[in-house]
C-alpha cells in the first residue's frame, strides 16, 4: 500500500515544495559572503589599474625631426623592430625635405630616436629607439616623410620594417617597400613600385598611375589595386589571399591569371591579346588559395 504524500497546509498538489526561509543568521552569512566577494573584485580592479598606471609611467611620447639634403635622389627609411606607420607625403610650402617622428619610448631612454646617414644624393634614416614591449603588436610610432613635390618626382624611396604600415601619398620616381608584418596603402604615382611583405595587404586608396612596372608579392594577404594609368608590366602574387586589379580602358591586355588547382577562380573581363607587343600592359597575377580578378577601372 502506497503511503500518501503529505503536503504543507495550503499548498496545492503538484506544486514544488518552497525552500524554507532563511533564518536571521543565514541572511547575515549571505550578506557577509557578498560583501567579501565585492571586496575581492574591487581589490583586483585597483591592483590592475595600479599596475597599468605604473607600466604607462615607464614610457613617454618623444618627437624628433631630421632635415634631409635638398640634393637627395634616394631615401631609405628603416624602422627596424619598432612597429610604426610610415607616411610619405608632399608639401608645396616646404623647401627642404624632412622626416618627422612621434614615438612611444621607454622613459629611461635618452638617445635621439632618429639617426641619419647621408652623402648628399642618398640618405638612410633609421629608428634607434628601444621598442616598447607593451606595444609589440601595436603601432608604437608614426614617421612622416615630407617632400617638396619637385624633389619627390625624382626620388627613389625605400621602406624597411619588421612590423608596420606604409601609406604612400606622393608622386615619386620609385617606391620600394619591404615589410614582414603590415600593409602597404598606395596613392599617387610612380615610375616603378616594388612591394614585398610576408603578412599583410596591398591596396590603393585611389587609382594610381605607374609608368613602367608594378610588382607586389605577399605570402598571406589580399592585393587590391586600381590603376589610372597601367604600367607596362604588372606582376602580382599572393599565397593566401585574393587578387583584384582594375586597369583602364581600352586595352587590350596580355593577361596571365591563375590560381591553385581547385582552390580559387579567375575572372578576366578586359580586352585581351596574345601579342605582348600590341598589349597596353602585360599582367601576371596568381593566388595559391584565393580568387584572381582582372577588371576594367570604373
């Protein structure tokens, strides 16, 4: 015989039994526990903020400027291990080329961050400051190359970086960019452009004009460039990324576009010719894993 379930007076059948109310001592224990937990959290936040403030106090923002020879024909900017943005610009109001730097550097460092080696026609600007460990994977500085427009048009500019971004916004004779980790953003014009980076994109903000040759090679990154005036030779390659090139009408173009077998697709929507002598440009574009698109500039 089954013993009937006895419910508390006034509780309907089928309803779960309510937990017993806390005694005054139990409520006090809960309050004490919550107060203790809040104290631990507040202490952790204070310690974290204090640690951040102490770490930030070890660094300072430094500025430096170097004037370059007015007879300059070749310039190399080397940031070494310091993650930085390199801007290449022109200014009609300046008579002498210069390099400006703003950098986050350890407060104990008294060394001037920019060093210059020059012989009148060529110059090499290097960043000798110690990189900030807390900014190892972020932008730690900004370098601006300011050039008179007439000098820039005859100048060969080379950038060398372990990590950082190049923003070229000038009409120069040649641009060569070597970056391990970082993007290259193009604007303006050049006779030749040569870009090599291991990990990073290559892109144009606006359609660029290149007279002779354009080369861009990256292991992991997209290459997306619009040409207002297509160079005689375009050579682009990426291991893991897409290639999108826009070239001006009317062409025709000698195009060799390819991707890894079964991995990507190729789309060529510009007039083509097999005779390189008749081609407006010889375009070679390859991606191992992504798509390759050669289209008309819009």
